[in-house]
């Protein structure tokens, strides 16, 4: 049922976006590890959908996993500077390959979360910041669930000029005896009025596993004022990190 609701919402959003293009949409939260500092205006909505993403990892005992997944994020404005976020990963497919060549396959839905994002006071065209508090409200299938989790994230952006921007996102996630702290610095370039690109790194500190470090880049293209396409990749910088992650997505703003 959850997967059907997400897919129905995506189709409705795309049709509405074609019929009523907005005049000045805010920035989207995807792509990238961090989040943007923009919030959706009251009464409006943004739907950000990750098309099947690819993840390749090397696990304990030489087991290699390949995962394809699709996620969805719905953002809607509640008040000036405040928005509600609903997110989930309704579709996952994973293949596990043992060193002896034996394979197994898993499929199912991931966790669903709800959160509130607040654009902090004092933000302007040069410096902006935002806070997001979220929690898992529906656990997915066991193979694709992190359990009951609570997350607090902060993002700060600093514009150097009309083209270059620095950003830093920090996140603390807790639940089911787990704690993970994430730091994600990035630098982005507005290459043209419709195309932007960025470089980023991610550092993950967990209390129940090895630390991880990744780096990557991405491109976002505003094909229309209210529709964005994106593609990005991340590579692991150490043995404990995922080998490769590749993601594509589409985002739509509804006024």
C-alpha cells in the first residue's frame, strides 16, 4: 500500500506541474548528502523522487552486495520558513554474492519518516541555515530497515559570489542502540542559469561499526523552472565504506 501511494503521488505531481508551472520555486534538497536551506512556501509542495539508485558494497567474509532502490520525499509548507517532510524508500532490490559464487536475492520496502524543517532566522542571500528534525514512523522490511531512528540535521550555506557556494551539513542519528554522526562539506558552482554542479565529501562516525568516508560529485539541471533532473555519484575512501553509489532523480515543485 505504501508503495502505491508514493507512485500515485509522483504521477499526480508531474501532471499538475505540467498544467500549472510555478513562478519562483525554492531550491530542492536533492541531490547530495546534505539538505538545502530553502523551505517550501505555505500551501505549496515539492516532490523529490530518486529514480533507481545503485549501491555496491563489499561486506564481511568477502560477500559482495549490489542494491537498487528508489526513494521519495514530499515537502509541503506549513508556515513561512517551516515545512513538513514525508519520505520513504518503497522499492529495494538486493543481490548478495558469496566468494564461492553462491547468490541470494532480497526485495522489499525501506523505512518511512516524517520531519519538520525550519529555516533559521537571520538567513539572507549570502548566508543561510536550516534545521531538520525527523523520525521513523513506519519500519520497512527487515533487510532494508535501520529500526526506530531519530535524526537531527543542520545545514549552513555561504555564497562566495553569484556562482560559487560553500555548504556544511551535520547530522546526528540515534535509535535502537545505534548512534551515527555525519559531516558533509561541499562546494557548488552555478555553471549556467539552469545547470549547477558540486563536489562533496561525507564522514560517518558510528558507535557500532567502523568509521566511513566517501567523496563524490553531482549535476542538477532545471529542465523547467519547476522541474529538476539530477545525477550524482559517491566512491568510498576506505575499505569500510561502500565501493560505489550512483543516483539519478527528478524533482517537481507545485505552487
